[in-house]
C-alpha cells in the first residue's frame, strides 16, 4: 500500500519537475524574442514524462542521464517550427509562447493541487485509524 502511494507521489513529483523545466524553456524563448537568429526551443512533455518515469528501472524516478546539475530534469529539447519566417531568422512566435506559458502554468498548478490533495487524503486516512 505504501509503495503504491509513494509511486503515485513520485510520478506527480516528476511531472511537477518537468512542468517547471518547460516553464523555464518557454521563459527563455520569451526573453530572446528580439534576439536575431535565436531559435525557439521546446520539448514533448508526454515523451519526457514517460522517459523520466521509465528511468531508474521503471520504479518511477528520473534516470541520471537526463538530469541537470541541481537535480533538474533535462528533457530532449527540439526546435520549434516557426509559423512564419522573419527577416532576422528569429523563430520565437510570441502568441505561441504566451499560450504555451499559460497552459503550462495551469497544468503546473493542477499537478500541485493534486499532490496536495493526495497528501491530505493520506493524512486523513492515517488519522481515522488512530482513534
């Protein structure tokens, strides 16, 4: 029972780390919106989460080959395909970046709320058996 609860929390913890990493990548794109020749980056969140949770022998944990110093996950970044070309070869599309930033922020918050709810449920379950 405890192993299953730990596995669930590990999964959502990995998702939270990857959401934070994606927010960092998107913020980097926004910060470089006026940099000539800058190519926007992003990563496939679902693939990165599968890779992260399949690491460590399938026990739920990010494999060491996809970690950055400081414990942050380092998913495989790919270049974003520009919707229209620009004269300075910058591929940042601010509409796409704003949308991705807002979407990722909402999903980060919902993952955090799910973790909080799971912990609260576990604490309530432990309290009810002590009486």
